[in-house]
C-alpha cells in the first residue's frame, strides 16, 4: 500500500519494532530470572537471599527492567499514534499489545513491588524465615502468571507486525 512508503509509517514502524525488541528483552530477562536467578536466591532462605543481595554492589536486576520497560511503552505509544489506520486492521492488534504491556507492568507495580522490596532491598533482620519463604513462594507463583501475560503479549506483537506488513485494511 502507498502509506507504507510514507515517512510517518516508516518512523511508526521503526518505533513499533523498537518496542517489540525492547519487550522481547523484557521477556528474555524474565526467562533468565526464572532459570538462573530464582533458583539461586530461593535455594536456602534467608542465606541464599543474603548471598544474592551481596552479589549486587552497584546495580541490581530492577535497573534493567526500569530502563527497558519505559522504552518499550513510550515507543509503542508513539508507534500506535503514528501507525493509526495504517492499516486500519492493525489498530486493534497494536492496542491489545499496548494493553498487554500495561497489564504486565501494572501487575508488577501492584503485586511485585512490595515483595521485591522485602526480598531484595529492605533489611531482612527482624523478618522471619517463614515470612521470607512465603513471600518467595508467592513471588515465584505470580511470576509464572506474569510470564504468561508477557508471552501472550509477544504473540500479539507478532500478529501486529504481520498485519502492519500486509498493508491490508
């Protein structure tokens, strides 16, 4: 279609691609956490949490997500605006992708933030081992749900790409 040659479409598609790649990095980061980090910090609580915390002196995994997620969200919002009705059939898929990203991040903020502070940032002296283990189990179980949301969102991104590339209204 002719609109695919426009500068508006090219910039929008570039930003959509950036959002897709950034959110793919978020998915990869979550998979890495599940495979590598969680087994290490949950193996022998509280000792494993203390050892895990001690391995991060300058930065921690949260900084990765706090950088990449806003990049994904902002580039996706601008892409949706620029690509609106280009083609019209992509509107719904782009909005669902944006919704998936927002839902995953709202879930993270509402559910995980307090648990992240307890497990990884706040002092744990005075917190019982049972409470730390319970919080760890809650975190891990909910993280699988978050991962399902992220993977589903990535499939919606792919559907959006296919629709954008087809150019069919």
